[in-house]
C-alpha cells in the first residue's frame, strides 16, 4: 500500500491525500507536479526513475466490509526531504 507522503520532497509543499498535484516514482519518492516539470525534469533525484501521478485513495471504504480507504488506511504524516 502506498504511504501517501504529505509533502513535496524538493520544495516541502503540502500534498494532501486527495491532491492531483502529487507525483511519485517507483520508490514512492513524492514531489509536486511543478518541481517535477520545472526543476527535476521528470527524473527522480534519488533513484533516477521517472514520475507518475499519485493515485488518490478514497476517503471511505467503497465496498462495505473491505476495510479500505483513508478511514482505515490513513496517509503518512512523516515529512520527507531530498538530501
């Protein structure tokens, strides 16, 4: 399951779980769309891979009893910064 990290690792912009501006690499490094396009040029500074739009996790379970959604699996609160 994705961590849904709360911030851009480059500029520290807030990226809440429902943000359409969040981009992730295959290792879940998380950056905002602006940094990915203007500063990083679609190359992750950590692994060298490219970025994709981060999926949006629904706020509630979509199917009763599935124990899915943010109410059961909240986003991470741990902020991460690129070194």
